[in-house]
């Protein structure tokens, strides 16, 4: 052969063309009737083999108190720690001196979903969520305001606990 | 005369429609069977069980942008898809697909053109298909396409000989080149199906047919890993789709040929009721069903093998073609011719089940040592240069 192809010298007992072919054909044929692993996504969102992890960090959710107000006290820790600088917070104060957010917006395009905002929050108000279906028809719909963050209902992430690394 | 014209036109339309719909469904079948073999589900969204997927694909291909490479030879570039597509369809014209249909104006042969030289017609048109591929590779003005086209022509020529030689054995048994006679000769019993008296010819024919249709393990002209889809790299939209239709039409024709030459054509096994007049519509429909089932089995075999076997290396392909298939076909032809001469001319047997079984026994005797040697790869490995020989030996 003109081009240099390295040919392995194998003993005749190791070589098999027809038997190996038939064996392979039997294998592929048997796979025709085996259970399929495909998860039919829009109808099925989890199966016994796969569910979304409870530590999944998806789009945010703001928890509310009994009166339906955001738990946020506008302390400013989350915009401070945010590595992507995606949280916009303008604090306000009412007559009793309670601080509350006048404006609280998260740009989900800038967000890197690190979960630091949830970790740092002293009031357990802002959370990253166990959620992934976020499509919208326009880009500006991806800046979530306070009202929208409070209206989310999906479960919140449990994050990673260093004392329980495997989540047990 | 006018009845002949009308019945021919009806047959042409019916066969053309059946093949086109069959090809469309075959693309779906290929994808779904491949998916099942890989424990997936495959396309099942468009229509029930994905049955409308081919329509969606076709529509997509029709409205996609057609690209024409600036350096391409425009005439040949546009001609090539048609050149690969038309011979694939034309070949089907001489294949008898059912028992004759009785009508008030006389029996109608269920074959588009009952050519006296049907056999030679198939060999002629079967090899024309390579023109489309070679022209596509050449006119694209792209080195990968050209390599694909060259590979296709070398491969086609190599295996065409083995294919032709294996079918000569059929001619020896049948004694006629008309395909309707080939079917009639096989219909006496199950064992007169040519696959029994001519098992090895059938084996050679099937292997060569895989090479002729450029299907895995012989899809060297495409070889997406090394040639970026080879001859149809530069094609887009419907022209690309035409190559696909051509490939699948070739598969349909090759499967129909295997059925006709070796598996009794439209003959229903275990009964001779379907082979003799008086003809009836029921007979036509049942034999058509029989033919379709056999053809579908071979189509499944094509798909099944494709999703099982890896591609041959190019030198292995050539070694198999020239150093195994061709000598094998020639030797086999000699043996079979001698056997037929002995049985027919010396012992005076007529062609019936006894004759076929005697040949079948001979085939078994030949097949055992042949498959033993083939399996150990002695013939294929023997064609490979010894370690260190040849200029660049060892430089991968």
C-alpha cells in the first residue's frame, strides 16, 4: 500500500469477520425491543432515572411574608456580593422606619446563577429557583422586577451545604 | 394498442407513486429503526408515530436556499442529482411485482415493461447510477467531493463485476434473461427459489448490492468523517434531497432485485395456487403483498446492517472486491456450470425440486470451508502488506 497504514498482526484465532458480524446484528436486533431511554420532554419532565436536582440554581424567586409583602429589607448585601452586578436595588423606608425595596430588579441575562444572593440574604428573601423554562418573546422581559419575582411559585434551591456535601 | 398504452401509463404512474411514497417512508423508517437500535424513540412528533415527518422534511428541503458554488461547473452541477436519481427509478421498470391482472380486455402483466432483455437492462442501468455521483463530485470543484466521486466510481466498477457474475449463475439455472421467466422458474416449490440452489451467488449478490447502493459498510463515497459527506458536500435544499431519494430508490430497486432473482419474486411460498392461470384480482393482490413483504425484509436488512457495521477502510474495500468477491464469483460460476451440465446434460434431470436440492447440497459443501476461511479473515488479511514493507510503512 502506498500510504503508510499500520496494520496490526493478529493471530488467526483472534480474527473474526462473519461471526462477529452476526453477533453484532443479533445485538442490534435485540435492542429493537428493549425499553427506550428517551424522555418525551414537554409531556414528561422527569423520569425515574432523572429529576432536576434540589440544588439546581435557576431563575430567582422573592419570598413574601403573611401580608404578601416581599421579605426583603433592602439591606444591600445581594447587590454587593453579586459577581455579575445584575441586581438593581433602590431602598426605601416607611413611617415606622422599616426598610423595604423601592426598586428591586434582577437582569437574568447578566446573572451567572452562582446563588450568592441567596446565601448572603439575612432575611431568606431572595432565592434561586429550581426552574428552567424561561423563554420569552422579547429581551426586556428578562429583567425581572419585584412584582414578578414575588409572583414566582416554583420551588427554591437548597444550595450546597458544606456540612452535608452529598445532600443527605 | 391503445389498451397497451393506457395500461402502461397506469402502471408507470402506480409504480412511480409507490416508489416515491415508499422512499419517503423509508427515510422515516431508517431514522426510527436506527433510533430503536440505539434505545431511543426517533422522530415521532409530526403526525401519528411521526408518519408525516417525510412531508415536513420535503417541505423544508423545497423552501431552503439553493446554493451554487462559484467555481462549480454549472451544467453538470445541476444535472448530477437528476443523473443519479433517474437510473434508480428506471431500473424498477422491468421488475415483475405481482401475478398478471385479468381485465375484460386481456391479462395485464404486472411489470411496467416486460422486456425480453430485462436482465441486461438492469445491469446497464444499475451501473449508470454512478454517473450522477461522479459528476456531482467533479462539478462541485471541491477536493473532498472529487475524492468521494472517485471512490464511488472505483467501488462501483469493482463490485459491478462480482454482481454481474453472481447473476450469471441465475441465468444458467433459468435459461432466460426475462425477469418474468426468472420468477416463473422459481415458483415450483420453496426449494426452487434461487436462494437454495444458488445460495453463494445470493450471498455475493447481497454483498455487492450493498456496495452498489453505497450503503454501510461500503459507504466510502460519503464517508462524512473523512470526506465531509463526499460527493454531495456542495449540494443544498432539493438537490441534496434528490441524492437522498436516489440512494433510497436504489435500495428499493436492489431489494426488489434480490427478491426477484433469489427469493421467488412475487411467488407465495408453500403453494402453487398463485402461479397458474386462471388469474384473478385476489391472486394479483396476494402476490403483490408477498412481493412487498419480501422487499421490505431486504430494505430492513439494509437499514439493520447500516446501524450495525462500521465502514470498511478503502484498501480493505478494494481487496474484498477484487481479491475475494471476483475470484469467488468466477469459481462459483464454474462449479455451478459444471454441476448443471452434469445433472442436466449427463443425467438428464429436469429442473425441479430434486435438481434444486442437489445444487443446494453442493452449495452447503462449498459454503462451510468458504465461510470458515472468510471468517478468519485469511483472504482479506492476506491482501495487506507485511509489516515494514512499502515506503511509508508504520507512518500512520
